[in-house]
């Protein structure tokens, strides 16, 4: 996968993680599941999913969109 | 000794013991401190995963976690958990990469210590560096004041008024000056780690304790449903979709420009540290805010009455847990306030000495000494303000977050768009700040703006959009000045 399509893919993942961090489809819903509101369970699951996605990004694609290929330059300490 | 007095001495004893433990950690850190500005401000860029994670996390947390947040959950329902999830669990984590990793690479390559230095170097203008520092200090000051005020009020309520407000705020300020002056970033980071772990443990013990005495989460939630049925439903009242999104967005972006957070982008020891920290944000957010805010929400169904201006969490814990434990939680709240303020003092001082003092008076011979003087001046200045003001905690805090949020988009544009010009970014910063300051301080300007289709949005978000548009349009219609160095953000950025 090229750097560009990699960046597009991970940007799409980021957009989905942001868009559904609030379960909009449960708006006005007050159902209680196992002692907590259903929307709170969504939050628990979504944070866990985000942690997994971030972990995958960090191991597979870290540096996309930021690191440049010219080695050396910039007078790094 | 009466029962009340003995309870009081237990509470004070716990808080004092806690403060001494933090001071001891600071003293150990001091023994490793080298006498250079980079070591004092940035611990020589050596922090590891756990310390970086907790120092950033503890710095992010404030009185809000223990007081204002649970109060909102008590009054309006626990949906702030979702706001926090979007804000700190997702958006801040993404910005940790987009802004943080890029800044870390640049800081390592070019030795930057502050945001102002990074921008001033790229755009070839010392005055831009000073402008960014002055804007930051303008917003940081009231926020430090907020923390001192919160600490003062916490001590008043803990001791039932035996310690007056001014004495509490002064005591906490002196204590923070002591260990920030002595130990610098390393001391701050280590005590933050202690404080962060302490807060997490205390909040979980609190939730387990309260739930055990009321018969579990199902019983607590059922009682909340009887007392305030609307609180279990997602949305309603305070919580509109615009409120949830706007609050999460401007605070998440604002946080990245807060000096104490922004400076943490420079302190990681390695790329691995940043990578590991990145994936842990949603986990920490989940672990802290769900229990803290649910306690506030459940209190509504458990018959806790909160008087005007009171805080629900201490009242709930006094009802359901022993005195010594309620005192531990107050100590946890103090920890939250101190771990934010100590970092803010240190970063504020670095902006003051490097981006304001230096351009005016030249590099000092003994910068680490000037830095310590800066910490002291900063702390007493904000203490003086905290004794004079009477605005509510939340209002002051939100004003500061909105102010920092205005800086974020011009900076991000500069980091990623080569065509950004000095005139463009300056116009973007000045326009959005002017707009937001006016909206925040002038009573006849509206605090929110109704737009067709997408509804009503707060000035903080409108100002962010304005800053973005002005930065991009301004850059498009101007040409770069001859001393701008357009390539420095785009060359040789690797770290293996």
C-alpha cells in the first residue's frame, strides 16, 4: 500500500472513530442494560475499540503524513 | 475532643500526609536535576511511557473531574461522559499524533522548548514568538487562578471553615512553588504520576464503596430513574447535539495549545513512548470519567441534597463512606488541581522567560535561575487574582479553553501547509483572538451564533473557524517574507 492510500485509509478510520464516539442513533433513548444506560455501554465499547485501532495505527502506520524520507537533514541533536 | 474535631484532624492529617509525600517525590527528582534550562523545563527530553502518560493525564485533569463535572452530572445527567470520550479519548489522542508527534520531531531536530520558539523560528519573526507567548499567558493566568481558587474552596469545605479561603489558596500556592522551583519538569512529572495513580484508585474505591452500600449499579440506576427519569436518556436539557460536539471540539483543540500540555509534546524520551501513550488515551478516559461522573449522576437518586454553590461528590461520600475516605477524595481533588497548576506554573514561566524576557533583555546568564523567579512571580500573580475574583469555576475555565482553542488551527495549518505565510498566520491568530476575547468579555456580544441548518454554536467554535479561514486566505493572498524558512517543518523528520 502506498503512503497516500495509507493516509486516506487511516484518515477514514479516524473520521469514523470521531463520528460515532457519541451514539447518535440512541439519542433520547433511556433504556437500561445490566444496570447502566445502553448509551453508556456504547461508550465503554467504543473507547475499547478506539484503543485497539490506535494501537494498530501505532504499530503499522506511525509516521504517515508526518515523517519525511530524506534521512539525516535538519541538524538533529 | 469532640467527634467533629477528631474527624477534622483525621481529614487534615490525610491531606498534610499526602502533600508531604508529593514533596518527597519532588526532592528525589531534584537530586537528578541538572542546572540547565532544557533540563529544568523539559527534563532533558527523557520521559518514559508511564510518566509521560500520567503527567499529561494528571495535567489535563482539574477541579472539573471531582467537582464541576459530577455537579453537572447531578444536575443534568451523566452525558458529560460522552463529551469526555469524544474530547480526550478520541480527539485529543488524534491531536496527540497530528500536533504532538510533529512537534516532538521538530523539537528534537531544532531544540525548541516552547510553541512560540517553534513558530518564531519558522516564520523568521521574534515578535511572532512573543505574540504567541503573550496570548498564551493571557489565558493561562485565569486558569491557574481557577485551580488555586478551587484548592482554597476545597480546604474550606474539608475543614468546615476552620481554614479560611485565603489561607487555603495561599498554602497550596506556597507548596506548589516549593516543589516546582526545586525540581522542575522531572519533579512535576513524577508527582503528577503519583497524583494520577492516586486519583484513579480513589475514584474506583469510592464508586465500589457507594455501590456496595446501595445494592449495586442496577439499584443505583433504578433510583436515579425514579428521581430524574430524563437523566438516563441520552440528550435533553443542557445536552443538545451542538453542545456535545462544540464542547468536545473546542476543549480538545484548546488543550493542545495550553502551554503545559503543548510543552509535553517536546518531552518524550523516544518515538516508542509517544506511540504507546497514543493508544492508552481512550482507556484512561474510560477508567476515570465513567466512575467520577456516574457518582455525581447517581447521587441524584440517593437523596443527596446539594446546596447552592456546593459540590455533590464530597456530600455523597460523607453520606456513604467513613470520614477518612471522604478526606482521601478531597486530597485527590487537591492532587488534581495541583498537578495541573504545577505544570502550568512551570510552562508559564518558560514562556515568560524564553519568549518575553529573552527577546526584550537578551538571553540571561543563568536561565535556570530566571526560570525559578518566573515560577514564583507567576504563582503569586494568579494567587492575587484568585483572592479578588468571584466568578464561578466553570465559567473562568471555559473562557481559557476557548481562548487556547483559537490558537490551534492557525498552528496546525502552519505545521502542515508549506504555503502558510507569516502575514497569514499572524492575521489568523489576531483575528480569532480579537473575536473571542470580545465575545467572552463584552456582555453585549452574543455568546453563541445561530446558523441555518446546523443550529447554534458557541463563540469558541465560530472563532476557530474564523482563525482557520483568515490564516488560509491570508496566506493565499500574501507572499512569504524573505526571512521565512518554509522548509523547516518538512525536512528530515524521522526518528528511528
